[in-house]
């Protein structure tokens, strides 16, 4: 253990409820093991916090009295058997849930560059936003709890402009390539409408 590392205690009001909430979140994460950050967020949510940052910000004696109930996450998008969609596109589609949210960051760089457009397409155009506002939009369209990575990837892909001091962000007006446009059409045609 690194003695210079900040210790973050975790208190759970009821270990049985904690375990049940964690199991539901892990089941919703799909077949891939969650990343370190995603697992930290799952543990924090299971104990009743919104995310790991909220857990770190609150002293242990201010822990929530009862854990937050976690509803079962929607499953990944899957196409019917015999679909003519190419395998790389089907694999990328499986990274999104039926609500169109990115559930896990793809391993391959080319897939990441297409997946980031799904987040970009939902950002408001011609509007200056703070980092917190951008994070709010990003958090609404992904489930693995890492808005910083997605925000950075949007900037690196020149899909999101920001000032040098990172205080102001604005969506860049870009046109996706044919493959990306085809993927976005496929993604949004397979999203279950919210009720």
C-alpha cells in the first residue's frame, strides 16, 4: 500500500443491499470487466453515493442512511441473427445500450473514433458551455462514469473546442464520414424510445 495515497473509507448501511446493488450494476456492465474508475463508481453507488467523487468529498460520518436502489440497466444493442451489418460495426454497436448510451469504451482506436461521434451528435450546437455543463451532457449518454476521458477525446478529435484555460467549451460543427454516418444511423434506429 502506498502510504502517501489518500485513504477513502466506504461505509454501507446494509451489506446485503450493498451486495445486491453491486451485483445488478455488474450484470448491466456486460461481459467485459469494468475499468478501475467504473468499478469505483459502482462501489460508491452501491453504498448510496452518486459516484466515487461524491464518496471522496463526504466525510465517513455523513454517509447516506440507505443505499440508492439501482434499477436494472438496459441491455446492449444486438442485431438479429443473419444481419448483413459488418462484424466490426456489430461489435461497436454492442458497446451501446438500448437507450443509446455508451456502456464501455471500445478497445480499438478506430472504433473509439466512431463511438465518440455518438456523444458529439447529442451536444447542443452554437452554444458556449462550462466544463460542468459538458460533463452533464456526456454523463447522460454514457454509463461507465468517465466523462473526463470522453471530453478529452472529443477535444482531441476536434469535435469539441475549448479555451486554453478549459473554462469554455463549444461543439465544433463537423460532418461525419460515410462510415460514421452509417454507424450513427444504425445506432439511433436501434435505440428504444424512452417512455
